[in-house]
C-alpha cells in the first residue's frame, strides 16, 4: 500500500507538471521557420507578423533561380516571397493566416520580402515590409507598404512602388518600424548596414514629411547598432532598441537606449536579449508587447534552435520583459516554456 501511495504521488506530481506545461505557450510559439516577428494587439487579439525564413519551399523543393542582384545572392531569398500572420486570444494558442502578403500582391518585389511592421491607422491596417535586398541605388527595391481593412488581409499594394528606395546616410532601406508619438506624429525608424535613420510620415502614410528644420532624414545611429530598430514609450521615457551581431550567428543580440525624446540622443544602455547555449542561440530582431492598460511587458523575438546549423532557420519565441526600479530593462531570460496565458480585457 505504501508503494502504491508513493506511485500515485509521483503520478500526481507528473500530471501537475504536465498541466503547468500545457498552460504555457512554449517556445517556439508556432511551428515553422519564422523570424523578425512584430507583435501587436489588433481588434481584441494578439497578432504576430513574421518573416518566412527558410531555404526550402513549403512543398520541400529547393528551386534554383538566376542571381538577379548580387554575387552573394542567398538561396533563402528565392523562397522568401510571402508572409504569413498568426493571431491568438491568449498568447498560447495561435491561428495561422497564410500568405497575407506575397510578391504577387506586390509585383515590384521579386524576392526577399521580410521584416514586416504592422501599423493601425484611420480604420485601416498598414503593413510595411522590406523587399529585394537592394545593395546600391542602381537596384530597385526598399521599404514598401500594403494596406487592408482587417489585420489578416486581404492586403493590396498601397503605393505601387517603394516608399523609401535609396540609401541615405549609409542606411540600407530595410527593417522599418513605425511609431506614433503622444502628439500624434508618426515616425519611422529603419536601416541596415550599421546605420539607422528616422523619418516622419504624413497622415496617409504614403510620403515623408520634413522635420521642422526642413530635413527628411535624420541619422540616429547609436553605438553598436546593426539593424532591426524598435521604439516604445514607458512613462516619460523613450526606449530605442536594435539588434547587433550577425543575423546568422550565435552572437546576434538585442541592445537598447533610453531617452527623453523620440529623437534621442540614444546612448547605448546595454544588452538585454542574447543567446543561452542551453536554450537557443542568435536571439534577436524583436518587438515588444505591452498588455493594454497594464505595466506588463513581453518581448517577441527569433532565435536559432540548438543543433541546427542552417543560418536562415529561426523560430519565433516569447518571454517576459521586466524593468528595474530605475526604469532600466532587466536582462531577459530566454526559455523553453514561454509564457502563461494572458487574456485580453473586452
């Protein structure tokens, strides 16, 4: 009888453990190779818009295309021609919305469609993206924008051309993030190749507005910046974040700065997201989620799974992000468990 009671006790503990595990999101959040995730609360649900990140097509084939732009043209870009989206009511269970944006919808993009940024405005949803991975101003591509009446689409090309299609201040026109300040001004932060620019968008989100000094582009590159800018505000402080390192490498990571203005200056504060060799590597290119009405924060990011050496193979994950009493961001612990369910209030 004593042995039976011990066995039942062990079984009960196991069931409790399984139940607790079932009550967390787990990392990755959903199956498939997805990177550069942007998270938002839209129409009473959580949404994530990621980059499809594989070198194989969905049916398992590996097509070969001619090199259209550079000698180092990546096989990944040949299949990176669409974007999926995912929605959830609790951060744990996710529904896939396939191909909300494709190169068929945006004909000026031939390949390399990535880094989505979603922005609700005037009753519509604007999905910004990078296209064609241009290497100089002689090539055609850059940052584009699509628009829809619902987060899941259908989207259509808002401009029929790139919004920003040239290098300015050394910044490759990629990795855009759109931010609305308290006064209603809409800014875009963007840039690869270790340079970051800030621009101001008009109310139609189809053109740039000059700043008060007449400039259209302001370089705000902080120390260590490589790509993947992100901005949010907490209290009276602006938090500017970015990725460092090589996106295919284990050392890919997220750093941040704090400022009193959306214009900076942005002095590097430190690294808050990076690899854990026992969990995953190359943790970076993230976005931040605040639960509406609460001082509760999460970071959504991609990382390389352990044991996979294919550079583009990245998965989307979520973990809690917390702050010290002085407002600085505490280092994020990346986990396998993910986060507990969080229901949105009506």
